[in-house]
């Protein structure tokens, strides 16, 4: 991390203690510690927590929640949000069901088309946000209802239960008796996104436009296009999340993400926010999103094994979202006061 | 006993000493001018008096007793009214509600007594000779009427001291005359009025005392204006003509023009703009705040719509519709006057801020880009600018203003722009970096870059520019060759702005 600082005027690089302090205070470190702690406690106290099936189910759900979190993260980058991720996910899932079951299109092309549909819906969101200048909250609140409404109208709210056998086989498949391919797909997506933000012009432009759209525009970035690209990415990822759910359940069901797809909103925000993605935009942590989804699921699985009611779990997750936001603020203030960020 | 007394007030911000032992004494029944160039410390002084900032040293007294306000609400309660430069009215509310906005009821839940509000507001409107119904929504008022409502709002808080920051900036001459008549009436009623303005003729028309600030210090402290002439005040405001270091005269570039505007008009209000900039030339664009200079820069960059005339880049007629096009197709860059909002991405690193303009150019296949490639391009530029930073990964928010400004320039130098528009390059920057920026601009021009320099700092303009175009009211009023004779140049420039009167 040097380049310029060879001239004599440059002060020394930050002290080692400052660097390690920054690592210790990072979201990723905190989450890893929390995951390890929770996992160890549950493993020691709860029977069946470490059984191959429990690990498999946990991993599969981590894969799905990570994908949902990534979808939201891709648009939080811009300082915006997308309430329609659930609706887009369901629309993609139903499109896949229609193609694969009714139209007899082979699985792989159906997947590609469904994901592209998600990208298209994301484009509609992004285009409307950029052209109108209205905050994405309102735009996507509207599009959530529109997408979901049209989907219900077209499918008559009927599920596709007769999907090709390989779909549910894929959802049940296990590597080494514990690892779901769904998790692997999400991890691969994480790697792809990390590369995007770290090593591509588009990714950097997304972060720049998210941090300060005006300055980015005046530096020659076509901010409007970049923001549309973020929404398209969100659509693509939401569609993939929808297909992962289809693989898990073995069917495409209109109610798989709740009414209007709202059941996805809590995991969608929890994973990136726990992971340290800044809600005001301009900073992401892909690894943090993966860890955030992991922590949520380790905790949820443990609590379920303890037979805690699912409504209590929801309340706990909601509180965690609040706590994450507050600790993030506190951490920012602390690091800032020490001049570490 | 003076209505408001400022004694030896100092205030520092990180990297800048904004005020250094400033004093000012305002008497009841007097209109007191507070003058100074941009960055001289006028706004800081007003903010200290009204409690927005706390002074590092010195004190503020009202009617003889020391006061220390913690915020605007306290200073208002203490009898200090302020009319800010920007409008602070709730436009959807009525005139009466706006005047009494902070006293609509005893508590948050008590009933609003509208008849009483209309009565009370009417009293102030009458005093201000403003013939509108207090129930009129503010949206229906003219700008001048809104200005008067703001004054009414300040007065209704029983203010005996009224500070006005550029109250005439958006008024026509007629409206200004009305405002002045009312200010004189208030003065005769015993109100102490502080008047900040860039328009010297107004100051001479209405003020009887003057305090001039220069670089955060008193150039004069509450002097009687009797017998003063315009030249005296200008001398105090810009002072030390001797600071203009005689730069070696530069050969006039003879290359064909890089940018030409002919009878250019924009939807922002620019009309009949004729400008020509050649490679290697520094063209100054002087004007007061609100003259339309930064707006012209942004119009050239494609952020406004061209409504008439012609733009030529390197001889070819063009229509620039976005900053991306200005940069990547025509090689035009813009260093914004608002570094924090428009120039830099504060939460990102030095590397990302200085490389943002060249990402596209450096990208490999599929848009892939390594930090090392950006570093290799940016490092020599940053080294040349003697940037002080612990590392390239440092968040830019943590650098000093001067170093931030270097990065805002570095990104355009790295991009190799052919025309660089630099807007107020040295506002809020220490003197050493300021001199450095001036050298840098000269160095760039010597290397063949065309520079359009926008500044309200007259010494800076005369120090740096080759030719100076004077803008006022979104038009070019004149163009002078800079002979670096301070008196002659400043007179010529002011002459263009104030028309015949100043000549």
C-alpha cells in the first residue's frame, strides 16, 4: 500500500497498533468471532446442531440468504435500496417454472432466461429512479406491488409443482454429505462481486457514484448509467436467489417469499448491514454480507433447535438489525476520533 | 455604550486561522458596513456573533455586558436578528406564520391563535411598508418581498441589532431603494444595523461606519465613513498591492484557440458570451459572487443546455452534453470551488480520488483494472505536487484542505486534460499552499495546458492570469490584458463591473 510515500515529507505509515485496532474493530472480524462463539456454544450444548443434515440445511439456507443479501447490497452501494427484491425473486422463479414445466424449455436455458428477466426488472427500477430523481424507496415500493401483482395475474397464483426432477435433485445434492451446491453458488457469486468492486472500472464507478454522485459526475463518470447498472445487478442477483429457493423447495410457488415478497426484506438488509455495508452508500463488504448471512443462520438454527418460537426469532433478528446499525455508528465515531478512517 | 461589541475575537479551523484578533463596535442608530473579500472572515465573524461558532479567544458584548450564545435561538432571544444570504422561509406557510414561526403557540400542543398572529404580523408588515395580507402564502411573494418578510421576522424578535448578509444580492435597484428607505427608518428608531455587501456603491449610499476584514484581521475597525472615498475602502479590502510578485511576463501563446465561445447562451441565463482560450494561456474570469462564473464552467462541461451561439473545441463546433464527454472526448477538466461536495469523494482513498478520471483509459479486458496501474500513473503527479499523505490508501477526508486541493487538481493532471477550468482554487487554503497553487497553474500553462481561472480574489487574479474577462449578471462585460499593475488592473476590472460610475 505504498507508492508515493517515499518522499521525506510523508509521515511514517500508521503504527502497527492502529492497524491491528482497525482489524479488531472491523465488521468481518467481529462477525467471525461472533459466529465462532455462537457455533461453539451451540455445538457443545445442543444435540444435533453439528449433525450432517443440520449442517447441510444451515449451509443451504446461508446460500439463499447470502444471495438475497447480495442483491440488496448491490443497490445499497448507491445509497438507495430495493424493496422489490422479493417480488423480482418470485417473478424470476415463476418464469422459470413456466418455461421449464409448461413450455418444456430445458433447465439451463430456463435459468438463464429467468435471471435475465430479473435483470430487466432491475433495469425498470433503475431507469425510473434515475429519470425521475425520486428516491428508490418510493419507486421500488411501487414496482414491488406492480411486479408481484402482474405475476399473480399471469400465474393465477398457481404453483409450478411439476418441475423437471433435476431441479429438486440439485437442491438435495450434497458434497461430502454436508455442503449444498446452493451455498457454493452463493460463495462463487461473492467472489465475482468482490472482483467487480475491487478490480473493475464499473465496480469502482458504482462505489464512487454511491459515495458522492455529484463529485463522481463532475469527474467524468456517467452516474445515471452506473446507478441503472447497480439496479440491474440487484435484479440479476434477486432472480438467482429466487431460483435457489426453487431448487430448495423443488417447486415454484407464488407465496415463497410471502405477500409481495416482503419476507425477504429482513434477511436482505440484515446480511449487508451486519457485514458493514454502509447504508448511505459508497462502501461495501461482500465478505461481510456472507458472514452476516452465516451468523443469522447459525443463530436461527440454534434457536430453532432450542425450540424458540419463530416469532421470537423474528423479533431477535429485528433487534439485531437495530443493534448492527447502532454499533456501526459507534464504531465510525470511535475510528474517526482516532483518525483511523 | 455600544449595541454590539466584538473584542479581539480569534477562531481557527483545522489548517486555517479564519479570524485573528478581530474587533468591531456597532452603535445603536447606525448602519455599519462589514466588508472584505471572499474568505476574509466576514461569515465566520457573523457566525461567532450569532452563536453558531464559539470563539477561541476574545469576547462579544451587547449593551456593555459580555454574551456567549450557544446557538441561533439564544442569540435571537438576546435581541440579535440575522437575515442570511439564503432564504430561510417556509414557502408553503403564510407570511404571518413565517414572521412568528418560532412563537406560534406557547407549547408544541397549544392551539395556534391565528387572529393574534395576523395582528402581530400586520404590525411588522406596516412598519416595513409591505402591502401584503399576512395570510398570503410566501410562494406568491416576489424575491424582494420575501427579503422584507425575513427582515420582519428578525425584527419581530425584538431585535435591537440586525445583521444582514448580502441583503441586496437578489434585488433590483428599485427594490434596493425601498429596502434602504426602511433600513434608514429602522436606524432612526435606534436599531444597530450590520450590513454585509460586495456592492460598494450601496455601502457608500447607506452606511456610516465601516469595518474591513482582510485575511481574518481588521484592515480597519469601525471607522467613520465620512470623508472616505471608494478607493480608500478598496485599498483596505485588497490591501498590499505590493504582495503581487512580479512574475516574468509570459509570451502570448499564438497557437490556434483550444476553446471558443461565440455569442454563447445557456438555459442558466448566460447571454452573448464571447471567450477564446489558447493552449498555454491562463484566462481569468473575474466576477462577484452570483455573476454566473461557476455556472459558465458547468455549462461548458455540458451540465447546462446551450440555447444559442457556438462552442468550438480545437476549431471544431461541438455540443457537449455530459462531463464524461467533456473529459474523454475533448480533454476538459474542472476543479470545483466546492471541494467537499463536488471535487472529492471524501470517504474514499487518495488513490481512488486521484485516479477516478483515468480508470476508463487504464482498464484492460472486460473493464478489469489493477490498483498498481492506477498508482503508476498517479504517483508521479502526486509526487510532483508534493502531496503529504501517510499512504495512497489514506481516506482523503483526513488530509488538510491544501492537500485535498492538490488531489482535486492531480486527477485532472493525471488525465492529461488540454483545458483545465479552475474555480476558486485557494478558498480556505493556507498561504503557502496558495502560492504553490499559483505556481502550479503557471507550470501547467507553460506545459501547454489552457487554463480558465475563476476567482473572486483580485490579487490572485492579477498575479496569475494572462488576460482577465469580467463577468457580471451572466454576461461578459469586458476583457483586459493583464499588465500586473495592481492599481490599474483592479480599477479597470471594477470599472467593468460597476459601469461608468467607478471610472
